[in-house]
C-alpha cells in the first residue's frame, strides 16, 4: 500500500472541486455518452434525455474543468472527452461500489439465515 501524500489545502480544494464536478448524474451521463467519441450537442441532448439548455450548462462546466473539448463545424458544436482519466476514476468507483454491494448482500444473506 502506498503511503499517502501530504497535501496542502489548495491541492485538497482542487481535488474536492473535481469530485464535485463528477458528482452530478447529468455530467456523468454526458461523459458516458462521449466515451465512444465526439458528438454534437443535439445528439447529446437526445442521448442523455436532458433539455438542451441543461446539457449546454453542464458541457460548459466540463469544458472549463478541461474534461471535455469542443470544436465548431458550421452551425454544429462537437464535444469530446479531453481527459480520459475520468474513466479510470469511474472504473475505480464502480469497482468499489460493486465490492461494497457484494459485502452488504453477503451480510444480508447471513442475517436472513439466522
């Protein structure tokens, strides 16, 4: 096990901000939709089932944080994931959740058997 790094308050604040950014289901849906490549806003609206204004608001937040990139082609704006490490974070969290749920289900099964 790695020893924890000593971090100052500014670094911890930046880390907390990144987690807050990823703590929204709409933003996670957008990132998930972009996992297979860039998409125009209209397709993101359809894929996420979220209103265009809401998708645009969340895309701007993701863009400012450097998690997505954008390019304009004519009247269309295309977005893509700019920081693939976001998927590593999601994989770690999903794995941790799966482990936790298995443990909880196992404990529930033990309690039912008593």
